[in-house]
């Protein structure tokens, strides 16, 4: 995991958790925005992603390993006297929802963008169509078919050759089956998630996930403090979209409100 120190005295800590198939380098803009706004930033690559990718770049990681990685990130980012806010995207958001529900962390607030609770974008070949041993073992490789152009309207973002080479959506049938069960169980959970201030962002033109499933999850938790925003025209990666500055300012305002509620003096 990496740490970027705030530009000046830090008012809080932001822990960033990325989605499936990507890595921390896609978050350079967001890291700099939070650092410049007075936040210490922590971020690491999930197992099988970025610096932790295997030689064949195929995702077959256990979801228990994902949860352990997020658990470790939360522990490390909490080793100071500053409030911690976790900002998690896509599958990273889904994993974080579960980790926060199953373990006790002193987290001041959580921001989730486009969580994976029900997929719209499915692999071209369904895993249950695989014959023989490959079907039984789940080792058959498939490409989920998610490309950077599906994630953002910002052509500058998804046309960069380096970024494209670091985005890997090849998975095994076993991984996909575990993903389906994991999303279904998370979406069905009622009042498992802790009572912490939570801000959920969804995208109007998300072709990856069903945004209504995320909204329904939020309502099921019966939180006493939460915000919800559906960003018009946006694709899945809200913080990679042309509207990213507005999304950042809205999230920053939410964090400042939470900090004031616990007695921090915040200068805009």
C-alpha cells in the first residue's frame, strides 16, 4: 500500500479502493485532488491487480483474499489520530460494504461509487455453458468484455495505451461464479452494514451495473445519515468522467459535513 501526504496539515485520511480489473494508477487525478484539499491518502492494489497481478493476468483470486486486503488497508489507514473516510468504487465498493459489515472499524464515513450488486454487462460466454472438466473446476478462461470505453465518456482517459495495457478483464469461470454469489448475498443483506455516514453515487448511463440495485441496498440498511446521487449522463467510472470535478466537490462537502458533526473545525 502507498501513502500520499496532504499538502499542509492533514484534516483527515482518505482510503481509496479500486474496482475489478483496474489498479491504483487510474486514480492519479483523485489522489492529487484529495492531497491538495488537505487529506492524507492511502491506496493499494487488490490481489491479482496492478502490481499484484499474476504472470498470465487472469483473475482467479479468492474473494476472501479481497476482503483480507481491504481489512489490512483499513487497519493501516487507521493507525493515526485522524478520522478515516473510505472511498470505494465498483467491486471494491461491494467488498468494502462486506468488510465494514463483518468487522468493526472506526470509520468516520464511506463513499461508494457504482457498486457491483447486479451486473448488466455479462461475459459473452456464460460459464454454465462450459463442458467437461473445465466446467467442474471453474478453470476455463473467459473475457468479461469490459473495455475502458464502457467505463467513461472521456476519450482521453480510456485511449491511453499504458492504461489500456494495465486493464485486464480475463477471468476464470470459477471466479465469475463466486462473483455472482458474492453480489447476490451483498444485495440481499438487510441492516448488516454499520451506522456510519454513507454517500452513494450512481451513474445514469452505467452499462456495467444496475444502479437501482445499489439504491435499494442503501435503503435496506436504514441508515440515520446517508446521501444518494445519480449523476446524469455519466458512465460507470464517475470520477473519470467529464463531471468528475463536480463529483469531487460534492464528496468533499459530504466529508466536511461529517467532520463538523464530530467537532472538527473545517476551513473551506
